[in-house]
C-alpha cells in the first residue's frame, strides 16, 4: 500500500492567538493577532480517504492544494496523510496597501462597539474604579526595565548594521525607496519613481544608508503625555524625535536632553477630559542619580569598524538579529500599555492616547479632511517598518526575472544577518521560502504543477 505525503502551509504568525470574539453582527468570526491586524481564519486540514493530495505553485507565490479521486489514478491509493508543521513552508508576502486606500483598523469598529456596550453593562450600578497606570499619570513599574532594554537594543542594532554594511553590500534605487541586499540589484521591473516609464520600471541601483534598512519613524516629543493636544500653530515649536525613543521616554527612560514630567501621585479626575495634579509637597525630593542608568550611545562614522574575520562577522550578525528581535518584542509589550496612534492615510505616528492636531497630512483626499490625520490604533509594523527585500538563494546565483514567483522575501535586517552567517528564526522561514525548490530555467518552471 502506497501513501502520499503532502505538506500544507499553516499559519506563520509568530505571536500567540487570542480566543475569537463573539460578534453579533454579520461579519465572519475573526481571530486577533497581538499587535497585528485581524484576518479571517483559514480552513483546517483533515484526513480524507480515497484521495490524492499534492502541492502546486500558483501565481504570486501562493501555495495551494489539489485532490483527485483514486479512480482517476492508475495506482491505487487508500488514503492521504497530511502533516501540518508548526511553521509554514510557504507563506504569502505581507500586503502593500495602496496610497489611495485607508489602512484597516486593527480591531473592527463593530467589535469595539460591542466591547464598549459590555463594559457599560457590567459597570452599571457599581462604583467607579480608579484609573490604572499609565492612564492615571503614573508609570508602569514592571515596564521600566523593558523600556531601557529596548532603548539600548535600538542603539546596538543601528551600530551593528553600520558595521555589517562594510562587508554586506546593500543597494538602493536612486528614484524609489526600494532596496536590495546584495552586490548587484535585483532585475525585477518594480520601480515607480521619476521617469520610470522611460526605464520600463527598471531600477537604477546605487549606494544607500542605514536609514533605508532600519527606517526611522519620527514623532513629536511630549513633555507631558497627559497634557493638551499639540495645535496646528505649534507644530514647529515641538521637537520631533524617533518614535521608539519617545515610546521609551514615556515608559520610564530618563534622558537629560528630552525632559518629561513624572508624576508620583495619581491624577484627580474632575471631568471627562479634565483633571488636576495631586499635591506632591509631602513627598521627598527626587534621587540625584535619576539619569545614571546604563545607556548606550550611537557611534560616529569614524568609529565604525568592519569585522576583522569571518568568525567575527557571524558573531556580529547573531548579535544584530538578537537586537532586532528584542526591539520588536519589547516594543510590542510597551504598546499594550502605552497608546500608539497612526494615521490611516499616511505613515505619521504619534505616541499618546490622542493624536496631535497638526494638519500636515498630504495623503489621498487630504483636501476633504483639511490636512487632518485620521488617527487609529497602530500596530508593530507601523512603528517599526520591516522593509521586506528579496531573499537571495543559498546557491549564490543571481535572481532571474522569469522566476520571480519562486523567490521569497524577508525583512532587510534579517536578510543581512542571514547573508552574514546568522541562523534565521523559524517565523521568517515561511516568507523566505527556504524549503522551496527553485527551477534552473524557465522551461523547468513551466513544468511545475
């Protein structure tokens, strides 16, 4: 008796799943990804008797399955055994939203309304509870070490990426924001920059900086995170700093160059949007060693040294990949307590419960909104854009334009560390397609079913 083994891609989400909400609307049941946007569930794999299963390659890099009855096959098959892996072998690339399309809400509006009604129903007839931290102006003490660790990991990541760029070449297009990790840029005609029609979409590759790999997202620095919203007239008076740094400052990191107000007593609520600070005269003075915490500093260009040996390069890549994981994981922990907002039309990010009032949005149909931002809850990719790039095969061969659907993608930081010798985490292998065979020619690719 012969058995056919088929592997079907499973969900490659690296974060734990929450229980699906029970929504009374006509929307299909959704499942929540922590820090990511919602998506509909996929059908589960079950064992079917008298069927033959296989895997085929679809357009756009999407895997699928086909089944045929045993009567249509010359060899008899009694059943099909389908094994599901914890991490998918092949997964779709993250979707790129159009500039003419608004970003979806992380949680649907109907679900938010349902939860609000449930909270009002449970709180009916009960005394009001005091506001928890950080809504009451206090810091979440358990997240202060997390904020310092993320701040140092961000500095370490930037310094290590500058050192890796000395040995791992990174190319950037001169007319668009696309980059490629390799000595020669990819041949795909995906340029949409200036005069791209004359070049038929081909990129004009040149050198690039570390900001193209680890994208700096800026936000306004708030001296009082519970203060009034920044008006449009004061948009140039408030300094702008990296959004990750502002998130760390609001979570407890003390930097002398960016002062912020620290409350040692909860605020006194006197209205829906009005409050007064509690009297802190009876409290002792602050400690003199407030700013004496171990904090790293960015290296200057003359201090950047390339790795001296291949072994040092591998160790540097492992350290860089670990710092990348710490930055994303710790930022996700802080976002669960400290609100982060993003505009639904443009990449503007604001660290705080309510977005600023600066009318500087220039996205699609901004005239109808008078340049105001459409604030909504942000996800981790809004705060730390991964910047996906094409993954180079391990064989070292250059990418071919006709075999585009067989290649995978990975964040630029992960691809650099992989080419430097670091081991790739399991959650990135699905989009990188490390286990997918690449045909040697176009004729061989046409034979794939």
